[in-house]
C-alpha cells in the first residue's frame, strides 16, 4: 500500500514551478541543437554587431570602454529585457490548460519562465567571460555590484511589465495586436 506524504503548500507550489520550468526547457529545446542555440544565438548577434561597430568606427574605445564590452553590456541588457518581457507576457496564455489543476496558479508560470530566461542570460554572460579568459582579453569592471544589480533590476522590471501585459491580454484580447516589441 502506498504511503501518502503530507506536503506543505509552499512545497507543492515549488514543485509546480519546477514542473513548469522543466516544461519550458523542453519546449525551448525541440530542435537538434537544443538549448545550446539559446546561448549561441545572442553570442552570434553580439559578435556581428561588435564587428560592424568596430569596422565602422575604426576600432578603439567607445565612451571610454572597449567597443566589445560596450556592445556586450548594451546588447545583453536589451535582449534580456525584450525576451523576458515577451515570454512572461505570454506565460499566462501559454499555460492556460494547466490551470484546471488547483495547484497550478498563473504566477507559477510567470515565475518559472522568468527564471528560465534569467538563467539563459547568465549562461550567455558566463560564456562571454570564458571566451575573454581563453583569448586573454582583460575584463575591467570598476563597480561589479552595480552591474549585477542593474542586471537584476532589468529582469525585475521586465517580469513586472510582462505580468501586467499578460494579465491585460487575458481581459482585453485585442491588446495582443498592438505588441510590437
């Protein structure tokens, strides 16, 4: 006979968030390349933009910092904001069939998808740091705590706006026609 284990509400909620997180990972890695493409795609875009900017400006520094790091910092934050905003705004509608189960709440899917996007961009930053280490490019950050807090502030703002837009789409479906981000 099977034993029924009592779990707290918080434990059930954490398990639901983890299950939706795994569902999102599986849906993102449907092709042959899998999750690697979610990290490689931003790297290719940043490399292309940096190459164009370097060729057009003739190399050197941009606003007192190397052009590569100027582009990396800006492009990572912009890509991060737009991807988190679009994914979290669609999270409520995407997982709507799961809300038939009483344990699954709309905030669970927003949290899971938001954290998945956060982990993807952290992986991108680590890969860039690894590439700089291998190529022996010096990374000089004068205020690392400020950079990290800015990164998390952008994430928090994008998740908040995505939640507002996602809930707005539920009540006013015509708003989906106007999202151009």
